[in-house]
C-alpha cells in the first residue's frame, strides 16, 4: 500500500481529499477542493485566476488547469475499491477549448455502478483500463478544457502472483 493509501485509510477518504487543500502544488496553483460527497462519488474543485497561475497572456496556465484535475479519478476509485485493488494513473490528455479567466471549476463523478463494473472486471483477473473525462468550466459554465484520464486497475493478489 502506498503512503497516500495508508494516510487515506488512517484519516478517512473525506478528510484525505480535504487535506489536498494543503498539498503544496495545489496551494501554489490556488486549487481548492470545494465539495466531497460522503461516498466519494463526487468531488468538486475550483481554481481562481491569480498572479501565480496566470500565463503570459493573462489566462489560466495550462499546467495549472491539468494539475487541478490530475489526481481525483485515481483517488476516488482507490478509496471506493479499497486496499484489495491496485489503482494507478496510466495515461492523460488535456484539450484546451477556450481561455480560462476568473474562477474555473471541475466536478468529478464516479457512480457506484461504474465502480462495480470495474471491480467485477478486476475480480475476473483482468487488468482493467477504465477511461474517465472531466470538463473544466468557467464562472459562466462555458467549457475551458477537457481532461481525459485512463487508469490501471487490478486485484492486489494478481500483482503478487505475477
């Protein structure tokens, strides 16, 4: 189990996700975790435009937009599946749709039916590569960027046996 997984297990997933507010890259970028559903099926984050996350043309720096979206699907799935599963980031892509100004936000959703589907595939001994997508929107609800993530999931026992 990774140090992050141990910390999440010790303090609980909601507190763990809330602690991300203090994570140095997020403090520096101005990313804030705004809402965490009790079952970790939904997480809302936002980032205000500030001098430290602004690019040369006065809009959100692309790296900050991606950073604000990077860990959440992995952390959400990891906490929902539990210690019996290995969950890693496998691939990611970001598509910039319009300049980000003001406050931008993203809502990550991971329904229990999707978690169950991934769990069943992993329980069958398969390596599972679920894909997720989130849209970053501005204050007016206009899409600023789209982030696609692919995760790697399998039963922890399969890792030891391999």
